[in-house]
C-alpha cells in the first residue's frame, strides 16, 4: 500500500495563478482532509470530506476550493493564488470506528507551495 | 470555537534529559491524539487517549489524559537524538467531529 500520496511535492506560483493539488489514498478511508502548516501555527484545517461527493469547510477555507468526485481522491484548488497562501499543504485520511470515534489520521508527504 | 493550546513552543535538551509537553483545551474533549513530525517530514500518529485519567506508555514515552478531559501531556524519559521533531496534540470535542491541532512543541536534543 502506498498510503496517502500527494502531487506535486513542490510548486512555485506567481500571484493570481491557479493550481490544483491532488491527494490520493489507497486505504479505502471515508474521511479526507486538507491542512496547511505555517511556522508556529501548527496544522490548520482548510476543508474536509466525510465521503465521496461531500465536502465541508474547515478552519481556514477562504481562497480554496475542494472536490471529492472519487472516494480515493481529494483535490484542493487555488483559483487565484496569493502570497499569504505560501505554506506546506498536507492531506490526510481516516476512518470512522463503530464506536463513533474517528480513527487515526494518516498524512501524505506534503506539498511545499511558494507564491511570489 | 474550540482551542487547543500547547506549551512550550520550543524545548532544547541535552541527550539523556527528560522532556514534557503539555496540551490544554478550552472545552472538554472526547479524545485526544498525539502525533510526531520529524524535520522535513509529515505528522505520524503516536497514540490516542479516550478515558478520563488514562495513562499509556510506549517505551520511553508516557501519555496522560487529565481527569477532566481538558488537558494532556507527553513525557519522554532520557531523550535520545532520535526523539528530535515536533510533537502535536490534537483534540476532538465530540465523537466523530474533526480534530483541532495544537501549535506543536519543537524538541531539539543536543548529543
């Protein structure tokens, strides 16, 4: 199993450009998440999905859109990139136990994005 | 909204010294998870605590969940250079809801 994979690993954008980050998981997990990580601020949730065809806003959703057309994929889009979106982006996936407690989150290797 | 605060932000220790990081929530948590992120890497799950007052051990690591389920701690005994990284706690307010991560504690170990 590859676990959670992310593409690309690195990207440099100019202000105003758009791009899509792809996350794929092969663990048949229901839940998928997009986080951004900035120095001293931990991991902040951007958007998440509790199943195929569903998405929901997280803590910092502005400037981002997501889609979950297939269970194994979760896409994060930046329509018009801004320097404030320079960050490391992590995708994660998890399952829901029968007890109702969400299982551990498995993280991808991250995408390092710089917006000039 | 729910806040999870973690202290200290940074900790420098000599190899062999002990290390503790603390996690505090503004609200009662359903459960709490701990993750470790090596420099340049991604967060990796360490453990989940669910019960009030729960204590779990993994070799030199001891995890505690407070009686009121509002705080937690991670203690490492006799640190090694392999312990270097950032340790995150992540709390869940209710079963099934999303996790809120603390800011993390960055540990450096001098050999």
